[in-house]
C-alpha cells in the first residue's frame, strides 16, 4: 500500500472548501452584474455633510436584501411597534 501523508485529508478538504468559496463569490458577482447593481461598494466617507464620518482608509459597504413570506411566519409572533 502506498504511503499517504498524515494531513492529506485535511488538505483535500481545505482545497474543496476554497473551490466552493470561489464558486460562491463568482455567483454573487454574476448576480450583481446581472442586476446592474453591485452588492459591495467602497466609499471614503459615510453619512450626510454635517454628520459625515471619514474613513481612515476606505469603507466597504455590503448591501443585503431579505424577504420574508407572510405565509411562513407565525401569525402569533408579536410585531414591532404594536406594544404586544
């Protein structure tokens, strides 16, 4: 039987994980290009003029949009602002 290095399974898992992460990043990039709206933006300052905050470098802003189907959320769950 051939010799197998001690950490070979870990190296294979790390390689497969990096391939998966690269594919996920490419999918997110392709989705942003298809929408013509980038999900990641870079700015030197955030905020409106009297309260603007300057970055020591560059701010990276990631935009995430979520959507919840009303049919999948419990109707007995209290909502914000109702005081319940």
